[in-house]
């Protein structure tokens, strides 16, 4: 007889909740005798000899690191005993890590906007401290990005994810590795690069985002509308282009800040600032927020984020209660939507399509609906331009569509056919070999949840994560418009029935 346990378990830690889900597995919050840790459990199919060797590289460098601004690796095992709630046990590859209670730094910047210069300096100095320590340990990270920076319970910065870390004994590295929008130009040139110098370049991108809330460029190559000015030694044009596009005042980019960013993003690694120059730069030495000021500010932000998260969970839990309103309708209901042109344009056949079942909810980038899946599928195809996207691929047997972001400038030019044709031609000429990596691409799959409730599962395929998060909220708004429209209609009909 199987015994149902309250929690799953791994290496004597109770697994309380899921902190995140990635391509290779899940990160769980573990607890043992009041001690909390983050446990990264890799998928069963990950445990091949090749993958184990690759993971051993991360462990090799991460285990020896001990710094207050670097996530600590507590334990690694190829054979953790993972016990499910039903009592069944199976071995899993995993890591036990220090838990960053404050969460992802990215979410604070995305949700609340750019940091003040004083707070930005506080975190930039912590990042530099971690990078100087890494250099002294002869380690380079090679995948520094805002998404790989966490905050602990006191809101101190913590560098995480050492999967691409490398020893500095190899003065010139050659592997094209890291995240495209943070990559230094020498990485893609194949002539060898210095690990610390490419980390400094990535840190410059991070600093720009902290102060502006958007990346400085998409790719550090000639075809990029922003970075091309660095390659042409016209840095002033880079800043003018940002001021023009973002509609902000020059005061947002003071001269000392521009000078620091220019030095960190220099195309020639020999001209790039070193860590000591960054640390002693006039901008870095400016007025800096105190630890207590930062803690108070970010605690307020965390409280708001947790409140919003709890409200979202409650909304998901209430979704099943809307069944009684009878909002799930046919694709061909009268006086609602005409999808004839959409069906003809994309040659849709719903007889072949099947919904994939999905049991879990409450994850990021998903939307629960009580709708006809055929209706929602056609609605997304018909109104995708409302969330700035175009159709890239339609799957034949699944309720899944791949989309590509439409550049907002191009979208404005769509009003003039001639201008649109010219822009398309220009886009085809710019970075054609990197187009898929540069453009934001994402998928929306309609999945079967329960009690005729469907779930929109929205995933990023490639491109900038800031743009993806913005797209998710736009999709949510577009869906809410149609949902609220019919909800209001149903309520009005119910009111009429009561009067009769």
C-alpha cells in the first residue's frame, strides 16, 4: 500500500514549492530543520554521460567559489534520491544551492522600471566586487546577464548560473557561447577572446539596463541600429539614437555615465575598461544608496510583487467558477466573430487538431480561459497584430502557433504600402544570417486543463526577454478585451432574464 506524503523529498529536504521551470528541469524550494535551499532537479533524460560531463564543468568552478555576491553551490550529485509524494523513489541529477529569497533581479527592473542612479551604483559595485573576485580566482563567467542575477533575503546581489564558466589559464577562448544580446563582438568573430573582458562587456549591458530599463542594442554587430555607431567610432550617435527612440531628455544620460558605458562596450577589447577602471570611474564613485535605503525600497517592491502573484493565483482558482456563466461558445456563433477569412487564409482544419493536456497552473506566462479552443485559435490569428506579432508557423495537429514580433517602427510604416515594402527589403538585408536569433519569436499553445477550461501556454523561442514579457502582457490585454466583452454580454442577458 502506497503512503501519500505531504511533500516530495530530495536528500532529506522537503520540497515545498516550485521556484522555476527551465529547459532542463525544475528548481524547487527545499527545507530541512528550518534551513531553506534551492534544489535544481534535472529532467530524467538529462542524465546522459555527455550532459553529466558538461554539468561537471559548472560544478568544477562553482564549488570553489565563496563570495557574498555569488550564489553558493552546497552540493552536487548524479544520484540524488528523489521521493515523490506517493512514496515512489527514483535517482535524479541535481544541485543544492543557496536560496536567493529575494528572487530574480530582472523582475524588479521589468516591473518597476529603471533604478535611480544611487541604487544602480549600489548594485553595480556589488557586481564588480563579484567579478574582481572571479578574476582573482582565475574564473570567467561568460554568461553574465540580468536574468542570471538574483537577490538574497537582504536584497544583496547574487551572481548565479556558472554553466559556461571557464578557467582563465586559457588566455584566448574561442567557443561562441553566452546570450546574444550580452555578447561582446569578438566572441562571434572566432579569433579568440579574453574571458574577463567579455564579462566586462556584458556587465556594461547590465548597467545600461539598470539605468534605462531596456537593452543598449540587440546584437553587437554592424547591422544593429544602435551598436553600429560603436563600430563606426561614432558613440555620440549611439546616444542620440537612444534619446530619439525613447523620447527622453539628455539628463537621463549624464556625461560620466556615457563615458563609463562607452568604455565598457568598446568594440576593441584592448580599448575596453578593465575592472579597476570601472570601479574607480567618476560615475561609480558618485552618490550611492545605503544598504538600508536599498533594503527598504526593494522590500516594498517585493511586497507588491507577492500581492500581485497571490491575486493572480486567486484569479486562476476562481476560473472554474465562471463555468456557470456559459461563456464557452462555438466558433460560428451569430453576431460575434467572423473567422471565415482567417480559416480560408490559413487553410485551417480543426478535425485534425487535438488539445494537449496540462495539469499544472500558476506558472508564469500562462492564461486560463473558459473558451472554445477553436474560437481562441482563430482569434489569435485574426488579431495578432494587436499584440505586435505576425504568424510564423501554424502546427497541423496541435493548437499551437509560432509568432514573430513586429518592430513597432515598422508597424507604424505599415500604414503606407510603399514604405512597408521598402522596410521589408531593408530588414532582409540587415543581419540576415542572425535574423532568427535577433528577432523575438514566441509560441502560443492552447492546452486542455480541466472542466473544459483551456490554458494559453506562452513560451519564448528566441529574442530579448524584456520584449517577451511586454508581449505577454499585451496578449493578456487582448484576450481580456474579448473575454470581458462576452462576460458583460452574458451578465446583461442574465439581468434581462431576471426582469422577465
